[in-house]
């Protein structure tokens, strides 16, 4: 039995241009896969998006009027999701953001809580930080969402005014104080009378999302929902 020429082409490509799983390094992926089936099965979904009163809703309860909120996956120390987000934020792996976005998009499609969303908005980075990183990781997540849930992406309405260092070591109160007046409305026409879905990679205290959400809600007629790729437990 003759072996198809495509077999040799695929073998050559895999030898010199290996396509490996971003999670475990396995090399038995299809061309359109980012992680292998085993790693995909290990992703710790929260199942929050379709539940009112979930832990992400409660973060903002009594602080800012959020229509719906949720997170796609749990963020565990040394876990697969932490690895993917580290790849996205610190190792120039843009595809990790788009992959997480596609996962979120499929979860958003499966629930009716976000049906009235008009625009996707990545949490803005300060221009200095975006220049240092080369991109806004939240914007890449939005691009992934849009691939499976075709909503317009808005990046021109809100800007980050204050540069802050990473807040992973700060407590809840210090994070909120650091974010006071950190965002401002550049052009309200983009979001007036729109339901905005604000997107970020990970949520802990929600201080940055709350500050940006307040700027969004200062524009007449806006509604706010919030979704992140991961939730720190």
C-alpha cells in the first residue's frame, strides 16, 4: 500500500517546524490545535457564566452596577491556566490569549446572560506598559472571543491615565486606592447607549475592572458586564 505524499510533508514539517502542545509539550497535535486533548480536558472550567450570583458577580455587588459577570477558568498556582497566562503576558505567546478568548467565546454563546452585549472592550493598559509588553493581552483575548462570538471590539473610548506597577502583592484596599481615577473617557460617542462587556485575563480583587467600569458607566445610557479568562481562588 502506498503512503500518501501528505504524510511525508506533515512528517517533514513536524521535524523542522514542530507543532507542540503549549500545555505539556506533546507533539501529536493537529494543525489547528493549540493544546492537546488531554490538556484541554484538564482545563478547570468555573461554569460561572450562566449562573447569577456567582463569585465574580459578588466581587462587584454593592460597589458598581454590573449586569452580568463571570470567569472562564479557575487560576491555580502552578496550574495549566497559570502557565497559559504566563505564556501570554511574559513570553510573547499571543496565541495563548486568542486560545483563551475562543474558549470564553464558546462559553458566552452557551448562556443567555450576555445576549444583550453590544461591544467587547479589553481592559486598557497604560501606553507605557503596552509598549513594554508589545501588546495588550486583554485585547488578544477579545480577538479570540470575536472569532467564535462576533461582537465588535472597542479600544478607543477609554484610556488608562495612571501607570501602576503589578498589583499581585497588594491587598484589596491598596489596589482600590492605586486605581482611583486611573481611567478616563476619551470619546464617549463610541459607547453611549451601549452594553459593554469589559474583558481581562485574571480577576482577583477586581479593582482595575471596577475603576474602568466606573469610567464606562459615566457615559449616558451605558450598561456594564465583566468577564475574565480566569479567577484566582
